[in-house]
C-alpha cells in the first residue's frame, strides 16, 4: 500500500510531441530473465501533460504521477533533464 502524498517519478525519452499540450514518453527498465539470468530491456509509453509545449522529440524528461487528466493521461512533466536542440 502506498503512502498518501507519495507520487511516483520516472525518467524517460520523448518519442512524440505531435499533440497539443501532450507528449508521449517512453520509459525503459531492465528485467532479469528468470531462467537465463540475462537482462532484457522492457519499455512502457506514457502520455504526459506538457502545459507549455516545451518538450521536443528526443528530450530526456522527468515525469511525475498525477490525477487522471483525460482517458489516457495520468502523468505531468516535472522537468526537462536533457534537451536535444
């Protein structure tokens, strides 16, 4: 059970910025295979609210969990860690 007021943070890469005030961020993680003990890269894509349309494709960003903003959006942009342009 998670604590009240504790919101998850993730770091990922912007893969799409075509929507207005929304970007798609891919978050990668490494998972160890149970039988072969080899690490496998797994990724998940989140729709993230970007109020100022400041993110561009390829930017490395930090996102924070928030209340549902639409059918798919449950994350807010916290900061841009590394900008490509």
